[in-house]
């Protein structure tokens, strides 16, 4: 029906779907989960708990294991890199003001 190299419905249909890999990961002490040697931030309060994870070539999704609710969605990172949303970072500590005058 279709020759090699000829694009038919069966050959183009699979490109329209995104295929995810699934797993379960622990949230580490730094607040991140590891997926294929890259690290993705979970919401505050999830350290030490397990989350369900979906990932493909473009994004990583962290899901609540009880409800399936989306906790965070991140773009994929290179191996060894982190992706943490600003709202999940700890507040910046200010340095104490410098003392004026000689000691």
C-alpha cells in the first residue's frame, strides 16, 4: 500500500503524539528529584516524600502520587544541571550592614 519513503497516515500519525516515560522519585534534601542525571525542583514541603514523574524529550512533570495533581512542570535540562522555579527557591538572606568608622 505504501512504498518505502512514502509518507502515509501510519508514518505521520505517531509524530502527533508525545510519549512519556513514567516513574516515581524521592525528593532529595535539596528539594529536587533526579531524572536522567538532571535535577528538577519540587514544591516546598515535599522533601523526603515520593512523587510520580512523567518525562519526555521536552519536559518533566512532577505529580502528587495520591491525587495525580500536577505539582510542577519543567523544561528538560542537560545532565548535571538543575531547574528550580523562582517560587521554590529559599528567600535571599541579606548580608549584615557594614559598620561605619574604624574599629
